[in-house]
């Protein structure tokens, strides 16, 4: 359910699954596609005015996150069951299924976070860098820290479900 601002830009129209949640105060603009049970939380901006933005199923963009692209250079593609912490900046990048971006992090043009990989809170993933599956990177600029433990990957699945359920509760409360 979309309670936020869903706006076209020129000929570009957002395409949201009816079960996607866009919180009040959030903006989804232009060529943006959102999958089922995806959520864009309070005060986020997802601006597909230059290149397309894809947000997969059961993915959440937590409060204050900004998603944009680079005109003629890079779109932004976010897969299924991705967790994006509060106040992140995602710009012309690719987050594969089940990637995790910690709070306050920045991911720049052509950077990739592979499935099951994590960028630590407050980190900067510079243009063109790739975090391989199963690794944790952190710092500014981000670099390899260690391999993720199995219990951390299990926690990821729990957090995805927690955000799906939380979005459904907000939808029911705000409708």
C-alpha cells in the first residue's frame, strides 16, 4: 500500500506491486519498480528521474535512505530480500538478493554487493568495488574485514521477515 508520494517524472511512471509499502513522507519518483512486500520507509527518496531503479520483493529501504542513479552511466538495481539500514545512500549500484547494507553507508556507481554479503554501518563502497558473497566489508573506503558467520546469515532472513511484518502492521494502522 502506497501512503507516501508516488510521482511521475516526464514520461517515467513508478510501477509498484499493490502489496508494496511506501510510508508517509517517502518519495518514489519516476522510473521505479517495486516488488511484492517491498517497503520504503519514512523520509526516503527513491528518484528514478535519470535511469531506472529496481527494488525487489521483500526488500526494505529503512528511514532516510536515498536511492538515485547516474544519467547515462548507471541504473540502480536492488534484488530480493535486501536489507538497507537507516540513512543510506545508494547511487548507481547493484545489490544482489539478500545483500545487507548497514546504517549510514554509501554505495556508489557500479559498486556491487553480492548475494549474502554485507557492508558494515557507516562504510563507503567506492565506485566499481565488489563485495563477494559471504564477506563483510567496512570502513571508508570499505575493505574486507572477515567472512560472515552462519548465524549472521540466519539473522538476515529473520530481519527480512520482521520488516515485511512491520510494513503490514504500518499499512493496517495507517489505512
